[in-house]
């Protein structure tokens, strides 16, 4: 069994990129770290390299289908597996469960139901999954992770989806220092191919919108030579 983690890392293997991004965002908002890929062979490679705490596998993927990925994972390691698939017959579900899957969700499905199943499977497997607060406050700034709403002094602040994703990723492990690549992976998924410096632009924009003095930030801190972190509660 992989080591316990206060912020479980989830492997998402889904060939539909829009669906994969929806899953990633739903999990990121709840404080989970994610690894995203769109084919079976890469999924197995990632599982071997990164040892995630749980794998979400589509069945119908290129290069290697989810059933074969499940077989290989079960042979090599002991991590929970949830299938998400359009194959909804009782025979398909029984085959997936017989191969060692811990749960099986058919499409279409609610992302909230999937997140609930992830928590249930992690809890049942004895892996700690941190319950992230729905909202957090930084001085006069309030951020609601469920509604994606940001306010300052009671006034709504217009942030882009990527800017909010940066905030949510930092808030998931408040106080942790992320280098640029780690923050990009946490906010946008590890299949995002922007330049590392792209994250600097998003951080600068968040500071302009939220900090009283963006040149001397109170909340979104720079750790020189390393990266960025979100100030912990009560930190001045």
C-alpha cells in the first residue's frame, strides 16, 4: 500500500480531454493532487513512476485499454481503482470488479458523485484524504472554492478560470512552497504544456486583483529561488 498522504494524489486516465479536465478540476477543488493522462500505456507508466494513492481509469483508451491497465496495476502494486466508462452492462461491471476495481461508475455521471466515491474508497482503503474547507479567508479577501467566487471588502473580484485554479491549488496545501512546474501541474494538470514562466503571469494578475500592494504581497508569497506559496492563517 502506498504511504499515507494528507493530500492524496489521484491518477486520472481518460481519453476524453474535456472529461479528464472536468474530473481534475473537481478533485483539485477538494484538495486532491492529480496526474492526468489520455492513454492506457502512459497511465501505467505514471502509476509505476509516481505511485498515486488511487487511479481513476476509463476502459476505452488508446494504446492499452483500462482493463489491461487494471490487470497490470493489480499485479504490480496495491492501490484503489475506480472505473469510469460508457460500458454500462452488468457483465462489464462484473468484469471490472472481478479484475480488482474498487468501484465502477458509468457515464454520464455527476463529478460530485465521483469525488464522493474517491473519498469513500480512500477511507475504506485506510488512506487519509484531507477534507478541504469550502472557503477560506485572507484578511478582507474571501474565496469560495465551490462557487468559484472571490470577494474583497465585500465586492466581487473578477478572476479568470486559470487565476482561480492557481488560488485553489495553493489553498489545497496552504503554506507549502510550489515551484513553477509543480504549481502548473497542480492548477492545470500535468498535460498542460505552457512555459513554466506562464505561471508568473497568472500570479502577477492575482496579486494585482487581490493584494493591496502587489509589489509587497501579503498573501501570495514569493520564495526566492524556489517558487510561490499562500500565506498560512494568521501569518502577517
